[in-house]
């Protein structure tokens, strides 16, 4: 547990990122540790627990809520179980592009949800940032919307991912992140979905060599902090930690952009086939939007939320 009492008291932070060592998210954790510890005035030391040692992302989220882990950097989608208004953020085609996503993160509507969750669940989401488009890695080519019909797609244990894939016509199957390669290799699943900067460490392309960019979902990293821990920090420590996170996000965004082409080229050199010209994007998007409208009408989240997102230009 962290020990915090005053500006003069040393603070120890247990940070987890959960993804494989060498992945972009793992590297962002190392970058954040360095950013925090180089500011000696903060008197904060960071223990970055690397890889999936502490369990699945859902299990680590539980540890943040109860306080044994103070800070966790992982996908925006892991906030979904804590408030229904986080749900559309992880649904396929909710956002047109990453600019719209970033503008929503700065909106009063989103900030109000963050404060509500912090008060109700002891969990604060800090500085979500889009990193890259998720891509499909599949054992067979995905050229048209028809190719998604019945496709066994790996899904995390999150409803919005599952429902997105269903909206595309696919058959989602839950598989833990660190077991995806084996699932693809044995064809337990026929496709998995993620940004190349995250999946290169797990070598999905060697088991599922067809890479398809549909621009349906944009991977966004969020930093989840234990709210009680956050409140106990003094103002200067809180400000310093926030600045370190912001610097890390900028670094991560730059890395995602610069590394994506490099990694795709590497994957192609190792036998993968890459396509960024999926012709039926509008068909999949139409199916996803119809599903979104039905969910909102059923009361899945606040009425008008999708419209407020769509109105952001």
C-alpha cells in the first residue's frame, strides 16, 4: 500500500500495465515510471509490475478499487463495468476518428461520468488517449462484410466488444489476452482484434497472417487510479503525477504513429498480408449504428449520449 501523509513523506506507487513486456502499453508504464522518478521533489517511487503477473485486466481493476494496486494503465474499455455511460466508447464505429474521440474526452459530459465513478467506485479514470486503430488478425482473408458472418472472433470479457462483433455478424469467443496466440494457432478463434503496437509482442501474425484495417475501433489507453490514494496525495504530488501521465501519453501517441508502419512492414516480411482498403466499412458501420440505437433505446445508457458524441465535430 502507498504511504502518504504530506509533501515530505515518501510515496510508493504500485503501477501495473498488464500487457506483455515489450508491448507499447508496457513501454508506456516504464516511461511513466521514469517521468515520475526524475522529479525528485515529488518524492514518489514507482514499482512497475510488468506483464500479466497480477492477473487479467479485470482482476487488476479489482486490485485498483481495493487499493493494493494504486495505478493501472490499460484499455479504456475496462472502465465499462463501472458506469453504463462508458459503454458506447468501446462499441464499434461510435467514433469517426481519433480527433472526435479526444474532443469527447475533454467534454463536460465525459468529465461528469469520471467524477460519478470516482465517487461511487473508488476508481478514477485519468487522461484517456487514443493510440491506434484496432486491426483484425485472421486465419483467412476478410475482404467483405460477408466474411464476418459466423467468424469466431476473440473477445475480451466485456459486453460492448462482444456486442460489436455480433453486430458485424461474427461469433465472439472470450479468450484471455495472453492466450490469444494459442487460440489462433489452434483455431479456437479465427480472428483477434487489436492495435499492431500492442500485439507484436505476442506474435499474432504468425498464427493469423491476414491483417485487416477497418477503422471500426480505436484503441485508447486510460490510467486508472485508486480514488482514496489520489485524494491523499498533496496538490504538488497530484499535479506532478498528472504531468508525468500527460507526458507519457504524448510519448505513447508518437510511438504508436511512428511504430505502426514499421511493425506492419515487419509482419509482412514475416509472411503476413496487410490490407487497409476494406471495401465494406460502411456496411459494418451501418450494422453497428443500428445496434447502438437499439441499446440506447432499451436504456442501456443515458438517453441522448450517442447523439452528444456524434454531434462533436
